[in-house]
């Protein structure tokens, strides 16, 4: 679809099938639909998701609670995520969401309504576990020079520091010395490429690990 006007006929047809009388460009609204004595339905059209679209839709909520945004269905590698994220935003704002395919097929992803998110105790527990494990506040300001410091990275740095000071060691020894209970698995998985296995159950610090200690020292040494 090349123009916003191309979205109008399929959206209008959808509403008319539901018994609405539909007119375009009524006042500031792209589409207004009326059915008997019910509150009007307003639909704002855009070819793609944009902040201006949500601004317009929120302004229409001063007129009616039944407000939809309608866009051409996203395409490409990021289409699924774009649709999912904007669907969540519509629900959060109390808006309905309609997409239109290139062949004119229309899909209603959600209807307008109050936002009532379901809380996830499991996610909350994971967040608090990470909070407890993270030493200090290494990500002040939202980011670091090299990226986000996680509790996992801090554990890897402690293992790397022990090997740098004491030489190759068994995972169990590193775990006892550093307090990192999962030291053996951490070094075996070697997500950062900092460790190398030199014998059965024995790990040494790779050159990349020494670089890691230098680059990330600020993120844990002051808080250790």
C-alpha cells in the first residue's frame, strides 16, 4: 500500500459488515463510524506505526473510548516484533489495533478497553535475584562504556581474577576461593572466551580474559 487512503476501503468495509454507518475525514478524525445510539467509533490511519499516530489516537479518546489505530501490516525481518510491541502499547493506552494486508484483508488484533496487565511472579523473582546478585551499582546512568554489567559477568570476572593471580586451577577451587558456586560451569561454558581448559577439570586464563579484566575492572573491583 502506497497511501493512507488505501487503508480506508478495507477498514470501512469491516465496520459496515458490523452494521456501522461509516464516513471518512470527519472533523479531525480519519474515520468515524456510528451504529444506532452507541458511542462513535474513531479510527486513525497511518501506513506504519509512528508516534504521531498514537498522539492522534490519544487525542480522540477525549471524544470516545472506542478508538482504533489502523496501519498496513508490517513486513520484513522486524515485522513480528514491531507488531507485538505496538500491540502491547495499544493495550496499555486503551486503544484498538487494526492491520491491513496488501491484499486488503483486515485483522483486528485488539479492541479498545482498560489496561489490566497480568503480573508474572516468575519474572519478578528473576529480577530480584539478579538485583541481589549484582554487586554495587555498576550500571549507573543506564549503561557503561562497554555494555551492561550483569551478575553473571561479575562472577566471570571474579573467576578470571583468581586465575590471573594464582594460575590454572580446578573449578571447585575457584568456586571456594571466589564464592562463585557455579564457577566450573561458568568457565566450561566460556561465554566470553576468557577461559581455556588445560586439563581435566582444570582451567586457565586466556589472553582475552586478561583483556577482560582490564576493560571491566571498574565494574566490580571498587564494589568487591
